[in-house]
C-alpha cells in the first residue's frame, strides 16, 4: 500500500474578501454551473491532464508549497519508509529532524513520533505490518 499526499501551508495565503457574485440561482444558472463542473471533472480525469502543470501554474498552490524544501521531503520520506518497515530508531532520527526543520512543528512527523514513543518506546511491535489503525478520540468539555 502506498500513501499519496500533498503538503500545503494554508497560512501562506489570505482569504479572498471579494463581494459575492450577484447571480440569481434559477434553474438555468444551476444547470450551467453543473455543466461547467462536469466539464472540469472530465478534464481532470483525462489522460492528458497534467497535475504538475496545475501546481506550477497556480500561484496559491505555489505559495502554499514554498516552505517545503527538497531536504524536508527527502528526510520525511526516509523517516516514513523506516517507520513502515519497523525500523523505528532510524525513523525517530529522521522524523525528529522533519518535525522542526520548517520553523514550526510538522504535524505528520509529530504524530508518527508520538505513536512510536507511546506505548512502544520506539520499538516496533513483533506483529508490525507497516500500518496502524487510526483511532478517533472525542474530547468532552467539562461543564460547571
């Protein structure tokens, strides 16, 4: 199994505060919008669609990816590969670097480090298969 992800720093862009479009949402306009969205979806699913061209051509995406260096990606990839292969001491060294290399804490690096540390103390369990089950916890606020 492989994981594909995109690192984006949402803080690198600002919210557009432009006035909303003055469109009357009647049946005709809704139909036109649905047609437009369908044509966009079809274009993105075609074999000729180039994701690199989309990323390189979109200023907002370029801004959100600017802080992620080649060094960061290489270190994180090595750390993740070692994590998935059960080499948690090596993964610890790599992910310790990526956790702080960006100037702020990297969430995915920190999450992997926490999982390896508690309760495992950076030793992969004998039955380790390279993945773990994600468990959702819900915090309940105290009421007075």
